[in-house]
């Protein structure tokens, strides 16, 4: 986590560094800071709290300088104070860091023993002292960075500024992403291309172990063995307009309302326009011969994986194992010969998921990455990449990325089922027709926004909320609970409806709203029985169902949200939208910071 940015500029850089940091705030917002060279000397401005605190500080204490670095922090080592805020500096260098230096204690002990004085509790400060140490011994900036990199263990992206060297920045990447941008006589560094999008679309992504020397003349890239290497410069498709809030109050709201559009974009790519059948990128495995699919992800992406398990098993008759990455990576799971491992991640950078991918690679699995960021580490390391095409997701709580993950997974399931001969052409056509309707049906769901807002006013009063669902809708109950707790800070849990009587039913009373997700279909009666158990104990239910479901059971619920009648196959996507809106409006009613909820960051690049 943390966002870093750097500019070798022709004019003053402080305000542009702040602009870059604003685009990276989704990566952390515990503190922020800048460093530039003023008359050759390192000069810093740092502030705890959000970026707005730093901008206030810059008004009273402006920061000149044409070469500089900036940082927005998600705290790992040390509290989110100004002293622990980046950049960390000595008289010779200033450093911004994203990641963790695992051996910082031993490096620090050694540096302290040799007279270095540290001011913060962070692991990052050790980088500034290590590089300084090299400079004090007479090394050039390049040689000092190269020597320091060889001593550090862990995952990091770094940008380093050198006193007395206007027009020079050095960046390094190991485990955490770093993009290099090319301007007109200017050069940029950023944790992602979004940070650089106001200044350039010409971007080079450093590869694992690379480090880069930036000057007005351009960039020289070295690999982990200090050999000069060439990396492709690409034109990225991002424009500043894509990453603005527009007329919406929050990014999360904008991203919820973008869903009909982006789901449609994904379908336009993954459904053949002539046949309306799924088409996948070339180079996939022979699905008919695959003995088992392992799907690994974290958080919301892991709930997409859980939904996909129901689909793959029922429709493609393919055995599926799903695990969360932080457990999978350490449990030394045996993996079958000829197996496929699928990694789902919006960012494509989540540290645990990336480590799990590498484990599966070592186990000779065919690696598929389902990601939103096509240049991400997971995309680069996979055998097959399935981009979800959601566009930039900036709200920390994932919304459109989740429904786009589900959309692409539905296309994948149908393509796999065809390869395995588990569905005939008529069934495939029926399911594809249901899939093609999803954007229009999603728009209908969004029309319930006002009704959902009214229900949210009630939820905002609750201390605990339960979500119930069955089958492929059960993971949507988990997702609904996660969304509510992460942005409204209300305690919420999702349960498989049939599991309620095995313990959680003890929580039911009139103060605990129970959100029942029950599309009319094969499992409807079962879910309704569980809803009756809740009602019998004084519980108050919000029922999300379709016309048929509401007709039979709506009268028993305290509140109803009527969703479109659709094929059971596509219900997980459509039922995800009202639970997003419920969480969103509850958070707004409570007055929490919707786009930047406390303690969270979007791209979790630490374990
Ligand atoms: C919740 C949320 C997180 C992420 C998780 C994985 O709203 O956004 O739970 O889903 O951190 O992130 P990615 O998908 O980038 O690997």
C-alpha cells in the first residue's frame, strides 16, 4: 500500500506532486508528505492525516523546487504521525517507500552502531540511511542505490531524491509496482499510471528487481544484476476524465451507477457479436482435460471466486477449490497434475494473491489471472490474462470490479462448459441470452436507489445486521455484509441461510435487521423457511426478491426490494447491486468517509 510519486520537472513541482498523490490516495491516507530540492538542499513538508492537511500546510509554508517526491501512507510500522510520515530523509537523500523492508531491524542496528541517528519508527527510514551511508563513503548516487538494494529484503517501490543533484531521481521496484512516465523534458515516477495521467500517457512499467535513473534527458533502466535493460514504453488509455467524480457525490456512488455500462463493455469483449457465444483470448488450457480448478483471491474478489465455484461445478461439472490467498499461500496444498489455478484481483497487486500465484506456478499449474489492471504483476506473471474491463475503480470499497469479475467469470464458465461438453447449444444460447440482458436489468435495479436509501436510514440505526442467502447467492450475502461493515462501521455478517439455526439465530431480536436475498427459484422455498425462523423470533426482515418471490412472501417482510425476474444464472450480479447501495446509503446516513473508510486501503501490497 502507500502511494509514491516523483517528478524531475522544468517548473515547480509541489502542486503537481499533490495532484499525483490525490490520484493515489486510494492506496492509503494516514499521512502525506513531499520533499524537493531548494537551493540543492532537501526540504520537506509532511502532515499526519489526509492529503488536505498537507495542502493546508503548503499554503502557510509553500515548497519551491523543480525536482521532488511525494508519498501518501497506509501505516505498517509506526503510528500515523508526522514524524513517521514520508519522505524520510538525511542531509543527503530523501526517500518515499511503498512496501515493507523485512530486514530493517538488523540494517538499522548496524547503521545505529555506526552513528546514524533515526527519527521515526518506520522500516522505510532505513533506506534513506543506507543510501546516505554509501554516499558518505564516496559512492555516486547510482552506486549507492545499487549497493543499498542488494542489502534490503522485502517488497518495495522506492523513489529517491539526492541533495545537490537537481534533475535526478532514482526509482526501484521489488514486489511493489512502479511506473515511469515520459514528458516533454520532464520525467515522472508513480505507483500507477493513474497518478501520472494529467502529465503523460507514455508509460514504462518497471519489472521485478528493476531500478531506474531519471533525468531531464529520459530514463535508464537497470535490472536486478545492474545490467542496463530496455523496457517497452506503452501508451496508456487513461484520461483525467475517467478518474473524476463527475456529478456524483462519491466515487463509490459513481462506480455503482457505472455498472450497466461496464458490464456491457465486458460482454461486448467476451461475447462474440455474431454468435453471441463466449469467446476467450487465445492460449487457454485444454479445459476438457483439467482435473481441478483452484481459485484464490482476497476480500470481495474471493466472494466472486465463491460464486464461480457454484457455476463451474453445476454448469461445467469441473471440481473447484476456493481459498483466500493469505491462507492458501502458507498451507502447502498439493495441486493436481494438469490443474488450472485462477487468481482474481481488481488491482492485480494484492501481496497475498500474488504470492499464492507464485506458489501455484511452482506447482506447475496453468495460471489464469482475472484482473482489472492489465499491466499488473499478476497479469504479467500469468499464462492467460482475462481483463475484467471495469475501468479505474477509485472508491476503496470494490463495486463495479466485483460485478465485472462475475460477468467475465460467467463467460468463462460457459466457454469451459462448452469445451467439456457439459452443456448443449440450446442451453448455452439460453444462458448467453440471460447474460446479454444483464446491463439492462442492472439499470432497472439502480432505479430502486431512492427506496434503498429510505431503508438505509433504518439500517444506519442498527448495531448489527445479518445477511442471508443460499447457493450462488450466499457469497452475495457475504459481500453485502463486508460492504456494510467496511464503509458504515456497522457490524454485519453474511450466512448461508441454512446455517442460521446452527448458532447465529441466537443473535436475532427486533433490533437486528436481517437482509434476506432470495430470488424465486429452486432454493427459494428453503430460504423462505429460514426467513420464517427469523420472523418467528421477532426478527425484522428486508426481503430482496423478484416479482414471484415478493408475491408469495413479501407481506411478511418489514421492507421489500423488488428485483427483476431473471434466469437464476445471472442473479448473483443483479443482487450484488442493491447490497452495494444499501451499504452506500447507510454510510452516507451515518456520515462516514465513504470513499476512504478508516484503516483501509485499496491496493493491499503488504501481507
Ligand atoms: C472490499 C475490497 C477488498 C478487496 C481485497 C482484494 O470492498 O475492496 O476486500 O476486494 O482487498 O483486492 P484485489 O481484488 O485488488 O486483490
